[in-house]
């Protein structure tokens, strides 16, 4: 920068734009967030969305520090397998950063995905809230990684207008007062000193955050080279499996579970389909635990991309509940499986029998023509017609098996 007591016009532009993004953007995004997740109901929303939040943490979209903030929300109830926190200061949405608010809005708030996704700048004609938040996120990340501290007038006008528009849209069509204040702020002399120090402090924090993320990524790659899952994934999986073992104590072996087990021994992938409440999830968990006794590593995942991501040279059994949607067929999910089917199949061809995939599916989805005609690895289906917890004698009368789509 020029002398601390006098900024050039280009440095002034940069400083104003920096203040807009790191002072105003989080405040307006939080106001929008609180409209979707009212503070008085935030703990209830978190409790109702606990499974989704834990999955976000497992996939590292919510990091450990962000999870601690969520756990500090008064009234939230967390699973017993998560160690209790001591001496926690109560938190609220005021403690959420922009990244965390966007993550929760898009994953449990039903916010529509922008045309260009969440990690690219939206086109100027897109007017949905998701696009506005993606704009704020884009420029925040750009500033966090910048190596310059100046901005010419043309660049400043373009970027300022885009962020100004996003903030106004998120603020119910009213331009936030702080926008005009920053635009007209006197940046000379002592004020410039204070702003320069604040700017340096914020950029230093973002740089350190990026370095921590880089270290974690490098650590994950080291684990992959050593044929291990990332440590945080291993820990979460271990907690899931420990709970499954406890719940499996009440599982009663049936003709249905024996049939599925025999099929899994012969095939790489088996989908168990039934109506709700007939025990399909308990069945494939039980079978996964039986394979664990044979040395298989249990890896609960959510998508075909996760299989590719977490495949190692160990013997593994992947587990996906409601593989194509919880209540109805998700065309998006099925499209993902079709798109990368060949890559997924190759994951199961590395060593014969060393990788398995167990999935559950609602019976109504398994019967749909769109699913039956799809070309995916999900082509071997066992259908339960009666509850798998019933006795052997009763089950013989009520249980029917249908293995379809043998390709």
C-alpha cells in the first residue's frame, strides 16, 4: 500500500470492497438465515435434522469447529456416542460464519442450487436467494486468496454492483444502510490505519484457515497412500458401527436375511427393497456386521461418488440406505449412478470379492419402470414381502423373494 496516512484511489477501492464483503455480507446473510431458521426454533430444527447434520460433518462439509458451535446451541440434543462437551459457552446463529450458514441453508433449508452451482459466480440475471448467497461466497473466497490490495475503478464498479445487488435482494429488496456508509467512508489518515490493521488481521485469519485445510487435505492423502480412510471418516464410521452392534443384539436371523447374505457372498452389489417398516435397513446392517467378522471394513456412504472417493485396497463393504430417495425415486440420484456406472463397476473389479455394496430401496421405487430400465450396478434386487423380524415358521408363509434385473 501507499503511505498509511493516505491511500491511493485503487487501494481505497479495494478497502471498501473488502469491508463490504467482510462486514456487511455476513450480517445480511445472517438476517436471511434467521428468516429461514428462526432463532427461537433453531434448536428444534437442528434436532429434527440431526442425521443430515452428522452426515455433513462426516463428509467434512461441516468441520469440527463448526460442529462445536452447533452443539453449543441451547436445547440441542446430540447422540450419546458423541463425547459430551464441558464448559461450553452458549452459541447462536451470530456465531455462524458465511460458509456455515450457506451449508445449512442448502442442505436442510431447502435452498435451490444456483445455475452455476455453489462454487462459481452466478450469471447476473439469476435472481434466486441461492444465487445471491453464492455471489457473496464467491467474492469472500476471492478476497481470502488475493495477493493484491488494489482495484481499478472498472473492476471496483463491476464487483461492487454485483455484491450490492445480492445484498439488496437478500435484504427484502432494500439496500442495507451500511453499503452507502462504506461507499462514502473517509479512508484517509487515522481511519486508514485502523482499517488497514483490521484488513490485515482478517486476511491473516483466512490465510491460516486455508493452511489448516491444506494440512488436513495432505493428511488425508497420506492416509489414502497408506490404504486407510481419512481419520475423521474412520472415527465417524466406528461410531456408527458401534451403535449397529448394540442394535443388532435384538436381530433375529430369518430366511430373508439368510437369502440376502447368500446373494451378497456371490455378488458385488445387492439392493434390498421393501415397504417401510419391514426391516430392510436392519437386515443389511446385520449382513454388513457379518462381513466385518470376515475382515471387511464397513463404509456407510451417500452416493456413488463416495464409493469412488473412499475405495481403498482393503476389503470393504459399502452401505447406502434409501439409495435412490427416501420416499420416491430421485431422477437426480439415478442419473448420477448412470453417469458414473462404469467407474463404480471398476471399483468392484479390482480384486474379486474384495468389495461389496449393500443398499436399501423402497419397494415402490424398485417397481418403477424408470428404475428397471436403468443401466447401473444396482441391478440385483431382493424384495421383502413380509417383516424380516418374524419367526421362521410364520415367515415361510408370508415371505416371498424376487430377484430381478439379473444382467
